[in-house]
């Protein structure tokens, strides 16, 4: 939660839970904010990052030094608001220069009540978080910058840790809504909104799906009553071990034979539904330049990531699902640290990836996964129709 006050000065301080402090200048709204400090390595895409619901509860630092050059616009937003708990940049752009720009980044941060800090050594902070791991942090500016170091540290250390948090209710839609299929209709897909991005919904509709976006409070019976041709779990914030309800919904759907595709948080929940565990990464993967190996093709893809948790599954062998869903293979592996980046079920129509194939922002190397999902749904429907005959 962010508290803001009127402008009283330009001084700001970033305080980490281990007591490390960085002095800088206020950026965006003035006040205080507390969240998990993480870093994103993309050279661009700050607007998509800020409006990605997966960043709820996190203070995001951009490792690229110069941020804000191209301003902000209404077309590149991935949701209807900025979700980050706080924002850290080294050199905010003094001038906005882009033909698509409608306003400055600083204006949007201030209008949204997002407390930020600039003019700190982001390289040093990145190295610290890589060594010590992502941790709770606070940004203090305005009157809150005048608090003593001890008072500021106490505020930070009293904040909630990301592990154990279920944030789906914070970011999910309150009401169901539908996007109609574009072009030749393939079928319908039920999308469980755990923090879905606008680009994801667009790409599903573009593949011929009527996209039914559902609140995270929906039940398995309600989903099955819709008779969807497929189920999709979106990206989202929080700890997958705190989402037992959504794991059980997925198990019910898989047992009913509903084809499934999940991304990011949806990958972690598929892993748990199959019987694997999940764990928190030291500092996570965040950015639009993460190399991943597609083991089925041998291709290396540059992909967009935003995750602090991962699935604990055997990388080098096909394993058996402890929940009775048959054989499972790790389909994608992160080349920086061998983290599981995708799961493929060999005996049921289900797969998932840990990254964001909608490429907002980021490269388009993984966009083919939406085609793979469409092809899987068509094949499953064809097999079902032939069996019915």
C-alpha cells in the first residue's frame, strides 16, 4: 500500500530490510511505500512493466540507466492502472520525445500515487540484490524522508514478505467479460484472470477463440458448466503455494479432459496440480532479454520474464505425475540458471511456460505458443468428435 503527501522536498531514500540505504531524489509521488525490491533488465518496455499486474506488491528497479525517454501513451498499457508498489530509476528523462507519447512517465507516476526514487546507483543495487536476494524495501520522500534511519527500517521490516502471499484477489477482474474471436472461430477459452495482460487476451482472440475472462473467485463447477473448449491460466503476482483453490480448479478441469495452457503463474499452478513443488528464486527473472531453450526444437529463444518463483521438477528425465495425470516433461529451460521454464504433459492436452509469450514488452520469439495452443485445442476437439462417432 502506498501513502502519498504533498510535495515538501526532493530528497528521497531507499531502505532495504538488511539496513542498506541509498540516498537519491524523489521521483513521482511523494510519501512512503513498502514492497519487495526487484530488478528488471529490459532496455525498454517500462510502460508495460508498470502496468503488468504481476508486479503488484513489488518495488521495481530498471537496470537500464535512462528511463522515460518515450513518455507514456494509452496504447501500450497492459491493464487499466500502474501496479508496482514503487519505482526506481537512475536517470529519469528530462525530455519526452516520441510521436506516440501523450504524457510523461513522471506525470503518470505522480497521478497514480506511485512513490519513486531516482539518482541512485542502480548498478550497485542490482549487484546487491543478486548477492543477497530480493528483499523487502521502502522508499521514503517528502515528510517521510525526515524520519530517522531506525524508524524507516522499522517500517520496512514490518512489511509483508512475498513468500506466502496470495495476491490474486488484488489484481483479478471483479466481473466476467468476453472478447469475441477474430477471424475463423476455433472455439471458446475460459481465462482465469490471476493478473492477465491485455496483449495475452488479444493474441488468444486473434487465434479464433471467444475469450471469456473470469474472476479468480470462480469455481470449477462454474467453469465446467460453461463447457469451454479450453482453459487458460494467466500470469499474476504472489506465491503459488498460497493458491490451493486455483490448483484444485485446474485438477478438476484436467480430469474432465479440458485442454490447458498456462503462462508464468499459470505454469507454477500447473506444476503444483501435477504434483510438483514450487520454490522462491533468490532474485527472480524479470526483463525482456532472458534466454530459454526449447528442448523440443533445440532453439534458443529470447523471452520476456517476470517471476520470483519456479517449479521444482526433474529437468533431464520424463517423470510421472503424482496426481495421476501421466507423464510430464520439462519442455523449456532457462539458460542462465537451469530453472524450469516450461512443462508439457504427454498423456493429457496440457502445457505451460514460465515466461510471457505475448511479448509486451519484449521479443516475439515465443509468440508461436499461442499457435501451439490453438492447434492442441483443434486436435482435441477432432479426436473427441471422432470418438463420438
